[in-house]
C-alpha cells in the first residue's frame, strides 16, 4: 500500500527502533513542516525518504537567516546535533514575537 503522503516527515531514528529516540525526533518533523509551510516547498531536493532526508540533501531555505538556521539545525540527520524540543519551541516563539 502506498503511503498517504508522497513526502516524509519522520526522523531517521524513528524507524530503526533505537533506544535514543527522544524529543529531537519531533524537532526533525516540526522543522520539515514549518519550512514547508513557510516557503511552500519541501526542504529537501527529493521528497522520497531514501533520496531526501536520509541523504541530508537539503535545499537552501528562502527564509530569514535565523529561522533558516533553526530549521536547518532541526533537520540534521544526527539527532545529537539537533536542538531539544523546549529550546526549539522557545526560539520559534521568540522569532514570532519579532
């Protein structure tokens, strides 16, 4: 059966049943969604998981520099390099206030 969406939003570690899946997996998904909502474009050159997010094939985001940096950090393949959820949401909130 084909997936409901033709784009993928889940973090690489989710399907691997790793014990290290934490709130940074949610940051990965939120970063993709916010980038797509803000630009109208999926933030990877290819929408299929194995040739987009899994290859870290990001496209430059036509967004304010600070937001682009936050979302870029949120979609890093290595979960340890992503921000935690609470600071991520706090920075998004701060950017919204500006």
